[in-house]
């Protein structure tokens, strides 16, 4: 649902779906990481930079060496 909402430029909905997926993902670390990462991207699309930083930080807790999450987080921090 989050991907579909994002593709339809409904970024607020997408962020909500991704955030919910991260919560519901439980012990599935990969799902939780991807959900936080995607929520961060949706927040950037809405220009909600603090929200994006928070989501990328959550993703990096799960995968601290992920270069894509680190790159996105660093770019948003510069904005």
C-alpha cells in the first residue's frame, strides 16, 4: 500500500503506511529497515525533513552500515 501511495504522489499516505509496516514488522529486521527507509523517502518528498531524519535514523539503528540510508540521511541533514 505504501509503494502504491508513493507512486500516486500521495506521500503523506505512503509515509503512514510505511511507518505502520515498520511497527507491524516485529522481528523482521529487513522489513522494518525498508519500511523506515521508505518512510524517510516519503517524508523528503513532502519536504518534512525532521520526519525524514527520524525515519532514516531508525533505519540506521537496524542497519548501521547501509550506505543508501546513510547517504540519504546525510543529504537531508545538509538541507
